C-alpha cells in the first residue's frame, strides 16, 4: 500500500490519466499559443548549462525549446512519448510515472513540472520522489493554472479552444506550497504569467509583456520556484571578506582588530581605489597575516565600489565571499550571522538589512532612508521574494555561485556603481534563495561618505528600469 490509499486505486488513477492523454485528440489554438508562451518563460528560468528533467513532458515540446546541457522527459502516455520521439529525435523521452520513477542518471540541476501536477495520483509522493534525482542546488520549477481561471478554462474546453483534460485536482498556489513543504521542498519564489493566452498578435504581446507583471494575481499561470527544504550543512574552510576602501585610512587597522574568525580561516582582501588620503599607504604597510588568517592587498584598476568588489571577488580563494564596507557602519562582529545563513543551508544569498533595528542618528540621512525603502518595494516585486534593504553594503554568497553570476554578468550589464544591484539581480537570475540578515547600522567614525546621492541614485534608478525589462518585461517568444 502507498499513501494514495491502495495500490489498486493508485494504479487506476494513473491508468485513467495515461489513457486520456493517449487519445489522439485535436488540440485547440489556445493550448498551442499558451504552451509557446510558457516555453518563453522557462527559457528565462533555466540556465544554459543545466541538466533538466521534466515530469509529464507530453511530446517533449517544452524541452525541445530549451537550450540546456541535457534534457530528459518522462510521461505516462506511450502514445505521446512515441509521437514525441518521432517529432524530436534528439530528445531522450521515456514512459513512466513520477511517483514510481526509477533512473540511473546523475542528479539534475532543474526539474520541471509544467501544468501536470494536478494529474498526479499523490502530489506529495511525486514531489518526495524527486529528491532521488536532485542535489542541494537543484531547482524545482512548477507552473499550475490559477484557480481564478477555472470557469474560463471550462468554457474554452467546451468550445474546443483548449485541450481536454481528464478529471483532476485544482491545486491553488497555497495548496502547492503546502504540499511542497510536506515533501521537503521549500517554495521561495512565485509569480504569475500570461494574462491573455489567445493568439491575437500585437495585442497578446502587449498584454502579456507589459500588463501581466502589474496584476500577476490575475494571470492564468502561477509559477513557483522551490529548492530542497533540508540541504546538508556546509562548513566553509575559508571565508573571504572583501573590504573596498577609498579615503578610509583611519579605519583599516580597526577592521582587522575587530574581524572575527570566519570558517577555519579568514581571508581579508583590502582593495583600494583612487584615495586622496593615505589609505593605500596604510594598506600596503599591513602584514600578510593576522590572528585569524591572511591579508591580501590590492588596488582596483577601475572606478567605484562595484568595480572593486568584482576585481576582489575574482581574486578571492574563500568558499564564501562577503563584503565589509571600510567605514565599519556594518559591524564586523555581525559577519558570522551571514556565514551561518549560508552554512546552515537556510539560504543561498545573505543580504544585510539596516532597516529593522534602530540605527545611530547620523547613520543614514532621511532622503537615503526613503530611497532605500522605495528600492526595497521595487526589488521585492522584481525578484518575487522579499528584499528589505537593497543597498546595505554587506552581502554574502558561496564563491561558486558568484562565479556563475560573474559569467552571466553581460545579461544585465556592468554599470552598477556600488555592486549591490549587480549581485541581487545576478542571484535572482540563478534562482538563488535570498534571506535578509538584520544588523545594527552605526555612524561612521572616520571620514565622509563616498556616495554622491543624486548622481548615483539616478544611475541606480536606470539600472532598476533596465533590470525590469530583463526580469519582468522580457519578451517570451
């Protein structure tokens, strides 16, 4: 017996679903256009070098439109698999049920369940079974119909505008989140797509590209991104702390004295950029080691904190890389919190937040506070997961993930003067889970800020619009 009740009931359900989809029925134009739109969104979600498994692949049409390293499709219907093999001979398509699937392949980077979760005999059994084919970095991508569209789809099927479906569940977004949690998958990102699934040319493109992101609750398809809820703990051997420093000669030594041990060894990279004081002289006079590890001294070739972070991260040797602003407004003593978030597997990206605890009176001007709260609202909408403070200088992630962001940097461009948006956009593109880490923001005790509020603010606002076109308003064809 299994969790569906009895083996007979389980097999009967799977048999009905397989028999229905094995019928050679004519598919409506609505379904064809809808699947084309779905494929466009999945092309944005799936990395090019990923190994992909799709459960309920049908004839393999979605897999065929993805550009990735390898693809494997599983479906209950022998007829659909046979037709798919004829249509897409390059694809690896196999007959099987996700609930009872057995594979000898290595774990997959991405597992897709597109509009077929409602047909599962036991959703929890299916989702739990997928752990056998995943690794800690695997992303489970699910899309389901929005329950608000039930009556509309019912009418469309009666009019033969949409493909007929066997009797099935109508899982809501919350149902899917809950079932995923029961099966040890954590849904950390969700959004709606496709407001007008009809093939109406320019009208459909305008509505789906420009209007749908503004009213995602009304969209036909609900997308969910999940990861393993209980990834194994990873203790870093070495943690790299990058300290960008421009006109900060008075805080360099204190940064070393206050630095806690992170991992088995801490690597501090001081990278200086065109200072007008003696910052570089202070850095160059530092020893090569300190109580908790080693010190690396660099001078950036370009300008701005963003460039300094990129160059220092590329030189880093730690398993985890993080940033500490040389003004020490984010206390170095709080860095273990960031490392613990990553080591415990609670998130893939630790983002500092200055807007939770009370801050020192001179730590942040009122205009900056308003801008930070505004960017927070925009980013939470853009990324589909909560980001309370986008411009806190301290962020941490695994170096292997940063290298993937670095390799994909051209997707968003390279004009972020601080590097904060660059890292957040890159993390979202890789479907990394972002977690806010509240810290107490302090007054700087030396020097003046290097931020030019209005000029830099305008650049950041431009970058937000640019990223919105890449994340929310990208073409899906």
